[in-house]
C-alpha cells in the first residue's frame, strides 16, 4: 500500500473574536488547534495563510503561529467586522493524490 497524505484540519476556540476600538496589539493563545490527520501524520506541521475581507480594520493583519496563537493589531479608530479566511497547509505533500490544504474562516469584530 502507498501512503496518501490526508487533508489537515484546524478548529478554532471561538468563531468570533471581539475587541474594542483602539485596543492595541492582540494575542490569543490557543485560538487554533491543528489536526494533521491520522497517527502516521502526527509529525506534520501547519502553515497558515490568513486573508481578511476588510483589511482596513487592521494595522497589522491577522496571523496564526504554528502553535495556534492568533495575533493582529486593529487599525486606529476603525470599527466594523471582517471575515478572516484561514488556509491551513501541512507539510505532507500531494503525491499519490494526497491533500495538504483545508480552508475555513472566523469573524473579527
């Protein structure tokens, strides 16, 4: 049998992140939990790409560290909401029709 990389997944501790206007730099440890897939893929590591649909709300765009910590800085005097799309990639590759990416989102207000 030939091994095939399974699609990674990530779960968020909360579906919505709410901060006050002018709150300054934000750090949310444990925001995301990475699941590489079955036991034979447990050594895989995540890489995250985040894109906000309302980038003007941030002076520093949202980012996720490999350990699941979410960081961002709201723009001064900005208010509103943004849907942040998260693309999660593992380092298992796509050989033999494997899947190494998944997509989900959360809301920042």
